[in-house]
C-alpha cells in the first residue's frame, strides 16, 4: 500500500488589526519627548501621534458606547485626545511598556470617569417643564439633592483657595532640590484640578501626586516630609485650623 503523506499547512502570522498605533507611533512619542524644539515637537505630534490618538479615542468611544449622539461623540473624542496630549510627558518608554498599552489604559480610564460624571449630572438636572408640573413635595425632594454651595460659602472658599495658593507658592520658593520642586509642583497641579477629580481619599491623592511628579513612592514620602516641615514653619496654628479644621 502506498503511504499517504500528510500535508503540512503553514499559516502565516496574523496581521495585527491595530495598524494605526504601532511601533512607529511608539518611536514618534519617544522622539517627541527627547526634543526641546517646539516647532519639531509640534510637527512630530501632528504628523505621527495625533492620528493615532484620534483613532484610539474614536475606537474606545464606539466599542464601549460612551457617547449617545454624534455631537457628544465628537466632543468626547476631542476632549479625550486633548487629555492624551497632556499626558505625553508621563509615558516612560524605558519601563518596557508599549505606548499603545499605556495610552489605551489612560484613555479608557478617562472616558469611564467622564461617563460617570455625565451620569451623575443627568440625575441632578430637572427640566423647566418638569419643575412646572411638579408638586411642592417633588420640588422639595429635588432641592434636597442640590450640591451648589451658597454665595457666602463660595466666597469663603475662593478666599481660602487664594490664600492656600499663595502659601504653596511661598513653600516652593523655599525648596531647593529638583525632587522637592517636582513634588510641590504636583501638589499645586492637583490643587488646581481638585474639582475635576473623582476620588480624594489619602490613597488616591498619593497616587495622583506620584503620577504627576514622576517620583517613586519613597522619593515622594521624603519630599512630602520636607514640604510639611516648610508648611509648619510658614503657617501658624490658626491658619492651619482655618483651612483644614481640627
């Protein structure tokens, strides 16, 4: 009997479906970070990075259904791309992480946070028609969920914020090392964006500061101790109680 030879079928490697955010994009981001020439940075971003960010945001919004209308889709995509642009300096290619993996997670987390914010806002809004048709009890119920502070509280909060901003700036001028300055800059940045943050427990604040300053947990702890010392020296006990309570 003749032996039947088995045919070996060789299959080529599957081509990656992710053609828009590839090694070229990864290399472009590295080049963008390494150059200090603004014109060159702008050219690299527009030609080699922006198209990938735009497509990444578009795909995530479409796949996970973050937007309900064409207008909200475009607005959310543009805002997401802007956020990715603002986080370009945080990506560290030397850690072995691919740019796509990093920015995919960053974009998805940002979209999730924005989606939660939008949902909360929709639950708080009561239309004019609904108010006109609502009973006194229903209006009182909705009023109980109002989160807008009174004018007096808004003024006091603005004044306290201004005082704290001046105090942080004064602390910055008293610091000397690059790590200490990076830490205080992160604190100032976090303070300026405090109203846009979802979580503000101690752990979350530490993570935010670590990401913004690019310091290790140990470096952050050491520099925070130095900044706390400067704070105690500059502010007296009354100011501390006024801003933070007992």
